[in-house]
C-alpha cells in the first residue's frame, strides 16, 4: 500500500502512454464517435458521461490484475469529474473544431487533488474515499455506546451541597403551616424560616404540606438516585400555593432556573435531612438511623415506574392530595386527580371461565386471582409492584389523609391473607408482603399519633384479626404437609409470620387456633346462657356455611322444589 507522501498526480496526456488495459483504445471507433458527439451536442454530456462511466468500469475490472492499474484509475476518475467542466466551457462558445482537442485540453487543465486515504492494490473500486476514524475492523456505524438510560435529566449545577444528596426547594411557606417529609412533620413558626431540604439520601421520599393539622394536604413522591463520588445531586423546585394553601408544582421554567441559580444565597436556610425528631427520647444519631431504617422498609418496593403508573405523571412529578380518588369508569374522563392502581377494586376473585369446584376453590383461596394480576397487570410480571402499591396506599393514606388509599390498602390486605397456596408457590413474594404489613403496623404505633390505619373502618380491626387467625391455621397445615420437601424459602414465610404474631401480642391478639366458638356466657344480671359465636363459621362450616343434605329425583334435581 502506498503512503500519502509517495502519492503523486500523473497528467492524462504524457510522453509515455499508459497500457491499453487502463484506458479505452484509440482505435475504438465507438469511443471516438461518442467524444465527437459530446462536443457537437453539449446537452447530452450527462447521458454520454453515464454511458462512458459504465464502459470504463467494465474495462477497469478486466485489467484489475495489472500492476499499473492503480495508476490508471485516478486519471479515469478525474476525466469523469472534468466532463461537466468541459460542458460549461463549451456553453461559453468553445466549439472550435470537430476533433478530440477539447477533451485533451480539459484533461490538461484539470488538477488531481490529493486523496485522504490509502488505497489497497487489491481494491476492486478505483474511486478514492475520504479517511474516517474507525476502531479495529468494525464497519462505520456498527459500534454503539451502551450505558444505563438516565432516569432524570441532571440540573447542571455543581454546588458543594449537592455532593451529599439531592435538594428540594420550597420557599415562602407562611407561618403556622405544616410541611412534612418522609416520617417527619414540621410546623413553620415564621415565614422565611424554612426554604427546603438538603442532603436527601437515595431512595423513595414523600414531601407534603398543608395549612393546618385538620386541613387538606397535597404532596409529591420523589425518587433520589444513587450517585457516584464525582456526581452531584438534583435540585427539585416546588411551589407553595398561597391561595389554595397547599404544595403545588412549579410550572414556570424561569422561576425554576432562578431558584437553582440562587441556591447558594439561601443554602443556610435549608434544613438537613433528619428524621430523629420522629422518634422518642433516643439520641439524635441513633434516632435518625432507626427512623431512616424504618422508612427504607416502608418504601422497599416502591419504584419510579410504579409511581408513574399510579399517578400518571412523569419522573419526580408524582403529585397526590387528600382528595385523589381511585380511577374508575364512574369518574369523569377529564379529571386529573385519580389514581390508577394495579390491584383491581372488584371483590370477585374467581375467573368467569371457571366452573363447579374450580370456581369454589378460587372464591375461597385467592391465589389464582393474585397470580393473574401479577401476570396481567404488573410490569414484566414484577410481583414487587403489588407490595409497592400496598406501601404507596399506606403512606399516602396515613400522611395526607387520603381515604381512597386507606380503603384500597384494606382491600389488598384482605385478599392477600386469603391466598393460602401462594405460601408454597411464591414464598419470596409472600414473605415480602408479611414484612411490609409488619413494618406498617409498627410505624402505626411508633410515629402515627393520630391513630392506626386499622381504625379507618369500624370492623376492620376485628376482621383483620380473624383473617390472621385463619391464615395461621392454614399456614401451619401446609408447612407441616410438606415434611422433608419444605424449602428454605417456604420455611422463611413461617418464621416471618411468627415475628408478626409475636409483635401482635402487645395488642393482646392471640392468633392460636384454639379459639372459643361456643360456650356459656354470663349476662349483666348474672344469668348464664349458652352462646355460639358466628366467627369462623365459613372456616368451620357452621351456621349458614354448614353443608346441607338434599334428596335428588331421577332427573338429578332437588326434591320438594316448586315446578312450573
């Protein structure tokens, strides 16, 4: 291969003519007639040039094996590129004679520019190409840079405070208003005292605000991403609506830009992320670590894709309020304040395609119903989305008083604790579910002074207790029936439920199976009477759930029925 430094241009007309195989023969009458025709009729230059190009290409391929071929091809290429120039000269009136002197003159006047590429002697094409940067032997356009898709656009600011986490800016909150983040609630004593939060760690976070303790509230779910040591956090700007007295989205791009650029001016008025005040009399460091660990358990399965699916908003714009309702066909199509949950609201847990015994089993055991939700509604059949939805409903319902979320939480928990076969079929998923409910009940007692989520419905506490008693009985039966085939994951479900059962003893809940169904009770006047409780009638097949023996006729119908 020749180098660029050794490359030189060779005029088309020289004292030593090239070989016959490199150029068309002068004895070719057709070739000469074509050249004469070009001079006489300049309008046919392009058509003749195209035909000449095809003819020269064939001859060039025939002489590919000669050593001088590489010197001939550039000259041919230059002649082809010079023909339009000859056309322009002929248009100016250069029709002196019917000879080949026009083509020769055009060839002598043309210049051969230096090529940027090295041409191999084995190349089939004689045309030169521009050099390009390439990696190895990979063709141009086949290399791709693979990296994780960014979940958020970086703000671009490189302030020192952003090295320790994200920043949330909420300015001009009036006095006596409430502002909360995660498990902590602040009461603003004077305007301008609180400007936002800094040093927000990675994970899911919830910020909310309201004008008072009994007012409506609104908030935003945020997701803080993990960052490398040389990366900076994100600046999130929200707005306090002084008319509605709630936390709202900042819709002005100019205001967002101003707040981001002016962060160093009020950075000292940003409160550092600290959950220590949500705990008792522990030391600040210990209390913060304990509360932060609890919050991570409460949001362990919450992801950005799930929040987008539920709220219908984009990344870090997941707004919710006390008045958000569950999305249904009854609500107006244009209403924005709706929540699109994964778990269906209907109480029917059996498939319409099932019949007979299969339908009865699906109605009593909701395992098939939950597996259908996982395969049909969860993204990539990710069962963690159901756990994340339980966590979303609990925290949104309890922190800003959303009744629809609390109702949906109770609905999911009731159906989940009736899925007995899932203990063996999906033990990891069920273990996460029990841990999530356990963490929420603990949070009820430790941080929620306004009451428990079990107080949302009058009979929910007692109904929940009955569900756990029945579940414990079924759980023990299934685990004992496995015998030596019991896996470690299935055994972990039993241990996780034991931890929940032990914690519920502080409420005086006895989940053991020896629950009294009937017996004598003493009335207020001291009289002893026989009584039978209706609890567990479906489980024990008592009362209205007791099996009935009927007599069938010869046609298989019950005797004694009225016939028409």
